C-alpha cells in the first residue's frame, strides 16, 4: 500500500498492491454477507414484523420467511447460480473494484459536510487506514474550500484570516489541523503572516 499525501488532504490517494486488493475483496465479502444476515434477521424478528404491519400496512411483505431467504440466497452466495449475469464472487469483485478506485479519489460525503455517505471513508475503514484522522466534517468543508485552486501555504493563510463570525471557531480548528497535516506530511514551515490576507469567500 502506498499513501500519496496531497497538499489538499481531502485528495490524498491510497494505492493498493495485490495483497491489499485481496484484503479489500475479502473485507467486501464479509461486509456484504453481514448486510444480508442483518436483512434476514430483521425479516425474522417478530417486533420488526409488527412494525412493518403497522407502519407499511399493504406494502408490508406477505411472507417474511421468503424475504429472509431472498436476502440469504444460498444458491447464489454458496452455489453457482447467477444474479444479473454475475456469480456472487463476481459481484464482490465488482464492488471491491469500485472501492479501490474510490481510494484514489477525494473525500466527499458526511466527512466533508455533504449529506451522503463517503465511499472513500468506507473503503479506507475496510483496509484499516484513515487519511484525515481527527478532522471534523465542518473543518473538512473549510479545508476543501480553502484548498480549491490554492497551494497548502495559501490555504493555511486563507483559513487563518477567516473572519465571518459563525465561521471563526471552525476555521481556526481547520487551520490548526491543516498546519499539523502540513508539518507531518510536507515538512514545511507554516507561512508567515500575509500582510494582505485574501478575503474568504462568503
């Protein structure tokens, strides 16, 4: 595995070697199996069945056992049957390939204050790495904006001089995190105070 640190920390790439890809494949298989077991467990749980009948009414499944069997799908998972022209292992390979590609891209999702899951975060968790440890979602959002089209030094200056009142504390934390990131991964000094700092975008 090789981590390619980027001056914009949200764009740090994680390159996998063959052993890492194999680990990711198996982690993906475990994850998918856990999801299917959870779905089957819900279908077989009497409390969940009652909730379904009360809340979903006519949209509630008629046969919960059949729904559980659909989730577990033994002939697909452990046999040779295909679903959508793919074996279970081919399906896992396809999902693992998507995650491996995400590791080379940027963070975007809950971790950057965007209302969706971040596949890169999920992929990193599967292989046991974290390229933005300790970075809060608000601060990550500021770092993403500050890093857009700027060097890491310029982004640090930009964050240091954030002046909109509701941004001040979060921008300070983002600034401190980015300075620490720069020191750890780029071994540079924090830039001196800019006599004419750039004004943050509203």
